[in-house]
């Protein structure tokens, strides 16, 4: 099974905050029952490679994978002030 999902959103975090936050992905059956999940650290996503590939463990010792390509753009607001002596 394969999905193509494109999402875009804006958020602001410091490096410290990125290290403490996670992207959580849950796999649900059609009836809504959760059959697998994964938590991925946002700092890993921000600094890691463009292509991400993780193992997901399911009930009855089955293993699947989730792969995705993620681009993070960075915008920096910079203010330079002149200090007069």
C-alpha cells in the first residue's frame, strides 16, 4: 500500500525545542484501530537526510517500513542595529 500526501505548515522552534519535539505517525485500520506507530525526533528530521526510512513494528511481530521525503526551509529574520559610541 502506498500513499502520496503533501502537507505544508509553518512553525517556529529553537534548536533546543526541536530536540524535545517529535513527529508521531500512527497506522490505523479502516475501523480506526491503531496497529502501528512511530515517533521521530524533529531535530533528526531537520538535520538528517532528505529521504527518511524507518521500521514500524506491528502486532504479531510483523515489521513494515515508512519512507518519506521531507524538505524543511529556513527563514531567518535578522535585525542589525548600529551602536554609536
